[in-house]
C-alpha cells in the first residue's frame, strides 16, 4: 500500500462526513452483546446438553461430517498434512489438548486428526457458537460441544463434563489458549483449565500440534501432528506430589501451573516445526482470504 501527501497549493478533498453506522450481521454478534442480553447466566456443559455425551457417531453426525469435509477439501481445496495417529489411545477415553488455536478451522483440523468414532466433544465458547436459536438447536441435536460462557460457573462443571466424556469412551478436546489471538507459528500463553482437568480426571492427555490456520484462502495448506500420550503426573515431572492435591486448594493451582508449563514445552516446539510447511510464498494467490479467514469469526485484523 502506498500513501500520498498534499501540498498547500493543492485543493483539499471534500469532507465525506461520518460513515454511516453499520450493524454487524446476526451471525457475527459479539460475545459481549450476547451475554449482556438474554443469554446472561446461560447453562454450561452437561447442564446445557441434558444427556450423556455419547461416543458413538450418529447418522446425522456422519452426514454432517462428510458434508463439512466436502466443503473444506472439495470447495475450498484446503490441504491438511496430518501425522502421528499411531499415538491415539485405542477406544477413546482421553483428553486431546490442541494448540496453536488461531481460527475457526481449528476444531475441524482436530477432528481430521482423529477417527469419526469415538466422538470428539469440544469445550468451546457458547457466545461465539450460539449466534442464533436455530444454530443452537442444531448443535444440541448434533452434539460435540459442551459450551462455556464468560463469567460462568467455574471449573467444576467442566471437570464434570470431561469426566462424563472420558468415562463414556469419547474424546474431550480443549484448546488451552482460550482465544484465536496469537502469533503465527508459535503458541500463546496457556490457561490453567486444561491442566486442572487433567489433574482431576487422571485421564490420558494426547497433545495435538496444529499450524496454518491463522489465515485461510482457497487451497490453504495446514498441518497437524498427534504427539505421544502423556498425563498430568508426567507433565509435572518432579513436582508431582504423588497424588492429586485437594480440589480447589492453593497446592492444586500451583501444580496446574507446572502442568501447564509442561504442556507448553511439549506443544510449542512442534507447532514451530510444523509452521514452515504451511507458509506459501508471497506471490501465491490468496483468493477469498478475508472472507474465508473470518467465515465463522467476528471480523477484525488478520494479523490479530
């Protein structure tokens, strides 16, 4: 982009006046707007779902999954290089901790890395997802989401969700950065919720490294790698006390910080290693870049 400067001898351009106010489309209302209105205090997790999170893939889920794959790989011509599936525990019942989280495509990258069954259940943002009643009803019937609302009811509900998922032999997926903001090719700071869930459930933890979702366009290359399964005790190393501390105690929070740091050490280098393979040269066409990058996100700066 170039800019020009006017001199004192050149006429000033006419003042166009204030730009007309534009209302955001309904599908992109901000979480703040949603939560300040009718959805304040909305139900989360299992309370919202109202049933056990199933591990079996229903016919509706399989049909929607096939349609999503057709759109992603057939229409948008996305390419995802995935490896490491041999590290997935047989039969489900584990936590999938994925990073870096950079866009709306990340849940689909995660689902692409694991089989259709046992099913994946995501701990995800209710405000960002439930942008209409009809969409909420479809997701409720389809399954796969255990919603979180900002200022919600605390980690206990999410631990209960995770326990229900792993006990039923499904896969509980969490992206510990908690936001799509962050540098391309690097992880951002992890929040402690994923570590607390790992500590309290004692479930196997499967790290999933992802790269290439910070901007999308026709033919975009992405990559993911499933890493060997671990658990909270291994991630904590010498700091593991032998048994989980009392829930809600200061000791538990300190241990969660250590486990979080362990997750960052495991995932960070792999995300950095995957990123170069997803970068196209500047001359590569980036058709529909803005539209696809923000297809299911609130518009903003592409570089965040």
